[in-house]
């Protein structure tokens, strides 16, 4: 009753089950339908929807500026939804506004217009390779293949990411298949809703030993491979227009910060 009628957010519209309890939100979150359901909620209730007793969703251009725009005081990270789980600090999930601003400043030159133009040949190289591989398969013997474009775009994207971050692709386009490093990342993404649900319910610390036993298979191998790739890139003596080049010219402390950023893609549970 409190959540429906007396809570500070009680005046905002939304589905009854979502306004009453967090469980409705978590059910959709685990099912993987929450983002699509939110669009339907906004169509029905308007630009501001109460999607949980203590949470609002916004769908209006003014909200973007108010929430994400430059301001003196930034909103802190919502660590129930983005828990660190004992991993290294990283710019994606756990850094508060001051440290986030420092890391963002350090990252900015690698995403400048000049840097992006210098990286353009890397992008076009793998786009051309994707088209070449698809032509080879389409023109080969036997029945004409059916292409899963989601997979082909994913392979292309990760080969580009590998080249920009580690100095070499994952080889997905060459083999027309996934890489164990990529599979580990997607596996972690698929399991994250269960860990976040445990945090929302307040049982994450109690269940963490069990969750680690169930979900941490392959984490050590994944972390070791990430470290190996980073160290291999750091030993390259030729300059490359990738994300790491500018970092490696900075101080040792900055390099450590950047390694923590790239470590955030690990299986962090």
C-alpha cells in the first residue's frame, strides 16, 4: 500500500505490478524483454513511467540533457544495478563522477576526429574482409548459403575491436566463427541479470559463493588471455593508430588505469 499511495513517486504512472513491487521489473529483466516492454509502457503512460517502486524511466529529449548533460554535480553510479563485485575500478560501471571525469579525459584523445580518421583504414579493412568472405562462401560449390547477418556483423565488430584494443583481430572473419574470448563476454552478459537480481533482492552476498561456483567457469582463463593480449600489444615497437597507442605514450600510472578499463570487459562475477 505504501508504494502505491504514499511513496514519493506514487504520483507517476506505470503498470500496477511495477509500482507495487520490484519483482515485476526483475521478472522482465531476467526474461530479457524489459527494454521492449519499456517502449510499450511509454506508448501507454507517456514520457515518464514508474517502472519500479523507486525508479522512473524517461523517454523525452529534455531528460537526456538533464540526466547526462554537463553539470556541476553528476548523479552517482547506481551500484545495485552496476555492482563492482570486487573487480578493478572501471569507467563503465563503478567509477563515481570525479574519477570517471579523469578517466574520460584520458580516453578522449583516442576518440577525437583526428584519431577516428586515422583509424578509418582499420574499419574499412575489416568491412572489405567481411564482404570478401561472404562472396567466397556465396560463390563456392554446393547450394547457396543463407547468411546470418547478425553473426557476420558481430564477427566484423569484434575483429575491429580486437585490432583497436589489442593490436590484432580475433580472427572471426577468417574462420567465419566465434572466438572463446568473445563467447566468454557474451556468456557473462547473459548471466549478469541473475547477479543483479540477487543484488536487488539483497541476497547477493549470501548467494555469492554459490553464484561464483555456478557462473565463474572459465573466468581465470579469460582474464589470463585478456592480460596476455594486452601485454603483447604493449610490446609492439611500431606505432599504430589504435586505442592503445596514445595510452602507451603516457605515464605508467595512466597505463595502469587504462588496463583497468580494458579489464572491465572480463567475466566480472
